[in-house]
């Protein structure tokens, strides 16, 4: 049996977008033991809980992240990941600048969503401080992207 695929989602503070993506992907992969899923942030502090809105969205979708705590992106975390999905072009640029040795693992979530938003371009918008409708829109992006992400990771 081959090693599990290890998917890492990356955003800024690791409290909104990346934990939401982590929870939704874990839910989509229920029953599979060939994937590991995690998240981190390019400017995250260590040990912060996910935002209340992210927790509420995940609970509503049956994908709770019990005991979640934020963590910053590190070389060790990236070394364990097989695929790293960034929320924005800015996050991707930070990853490529700080960790160029892992650039072949880096992708943008929106590339897999099939959703084009002229206002946001290829970035998954940051919902922090924007209320539940903004978080619900972000969840839609992830739900659109996850089947393609799974298929891509399975194929590589």
C-alpha cells in the first residue's frame, strides 16, 4: 500500500478559510484512510481556535473540527505534505518565496473550483468580519473545488 496523500490548505491566519477547507475535505473523504488533511497559515499564530462562523458552517455541514488550533506554515509541515492548496495568489507567492524547494507541491484552490469571480479573480475571498453570507460563499467555493482536488490528488 502506498503512503497516504497529505493535503494541506493554507490561508493567512489559519482560522477561517483553511480550517473550513480542511473540515469539508475531511467530510468528503469519510471512509478513506489514504488521505491526511491539515491546514496552516502564512501569518498564523499558534493555538487559535477557528472562527465562530467557520465552526458554525462546518457543524451545519456535518464536518466539525473538534480541537482545532491554528498553526503557522513551517518547513516541517510542508515537507510532510504531498499537495498544498493556497487560498490566494498572495499566499502562493509567500509560499514560493519562503519555501521554493516545495514549489512543485503548491496550487491555488480556485483553480479546481470551476467558479470564476471577476471581482475576486482566482483568489478565495477572505470572509473575516463580513458576516455569515461571506462564509457561506467561501464554503460554496470549497464544495465546488473538493471533487476536483480529490480527483487530482488521487491521480498524482
